[in-house]
C-alpha cells in the first residue's frame, strides 16, 4: 500500500492548492501537520498562478493499493 499525505490550502484567489507528500511518517499528528502548514503560509513558501497560500483548508492521508498484472505471454 502506498500512503500520501495531502495538505490543502486556500490561495489568495480563492482556489484550492494541494501539496502531496509521499510516505508520511506513521506517527504524524494533527498538531504536527497544522504547525507545518502554518509555517508554509507565514513564510510564503509557495505561490503560482493562483497566488499565495492564505489559509488552511484541510489535510488527509490517502491509502491506495496498487495491483500489477503479469502480461507476459510465455
């Protein structure tokens, strides 16, 4: 299974921006995530066409399972 931590921010244009972090620490807490997101906003770390990040919208961990098929025709 592959886990991804997604951090969702509101931008100054009202859009949602997402930062995806592969393989987050298994013991990460809501407090840890909140502190990191606040630091990103306060230091204006990211921006782009949608503008700077101005607010926290949420965070989530996505768990997905990938199954590969053997397609060799031996």
